[in-house]
């Protein structure tokens, strides 16, 4: 009796622990990415509006398959990331399908504090700010929101932002949202808070 109990108890205990971890994990607050103050430009002097973008044209299924950036073609800058393209043109690429984009620039956090970012993408995307990868959803999928991405800003300024993105086919979406310190609804990161060096 005791032996049988012990034989059952091990696996049950393991299953219980797994269940506990599975339930507990989503409730844990994500650690905020702390942006290094040294990465910030003090002001936007010399920056041009919007984000720079370079395109490669390929039908990939995963971000890791994107390549050929040396042959990438620069496209018109992106004033904001607020693209719900449906089946139309992907960003400013001139194509409706089979597009990879390397997006580079700066994002302006105008005061210190706890900011939240959020990404909506279709298909794959990776967001890096001040050299820290905040989010990756690298596969083919329909429109999908990230969880809120906490960013701790110690010093106001313009921080380097990079996004890798691809659209395989069908509908395409790429949107970047934020919620400033103090809460409030997510809004599309405004054009005034984005810039690029233009070369
Ligand atoms: Ca798609």
C-alpha cells in the first residue's frame, strides 16, 4: 500500500508542479528592459522624420531566413508604424507579398519613467531598442499583438530602434504602440517621436 502510494505520488507531484508553473508563469510581471542612458541622443538635431527602411524581396517563413541585406533596396522612410495593409502594398516596398524589411531609426522617450511598448504584426517581427531585443514573433501568422513590453527609461532622449519584419503573403500588418508613464490607452507611436539619420 505504501509502495503503491509512493509510486503514484512521484509522477503526480511532478504533474502538480508543472501545472503550478504553467498557471503561475503568465501572472509574473515581465522584467522591464532598462535602456542604457549612454545609448540616448540628447536631442533630435540632425534627425530626419520617420524611420529608414531597406527591403529584400523573398517569400520566407521565418525571420531567420531573411538575408541578402547587402543587396537590400532603400525605400521611402516610414512616417509611423501604423500599417494595416490588407492585401495591398507592404509598407513602402512597392510589393504586396514576399517582402522583408530592415527598419532603423530612433524613438524619442520625452521623459524618464516606466513606458510600455506593444507590437502588432503579420507576419514575423523582431523589435530591438537600444540594443536590447524586446520582442520577437518570428513566424508566419495573422495579426497578433505582443504582450505589453515594459521599458524603463532613466533619461529622456532619442534611443536607437530596429525592427526586422517580413510579410509572406495574404494580409500584412505592422503597428507600433506605446503607453507613456502613468498609464492610459495604448496609442500608435506618433510621427514626432520617430527619426532617422538619413544615411
Ligand atoms: Ca501575411
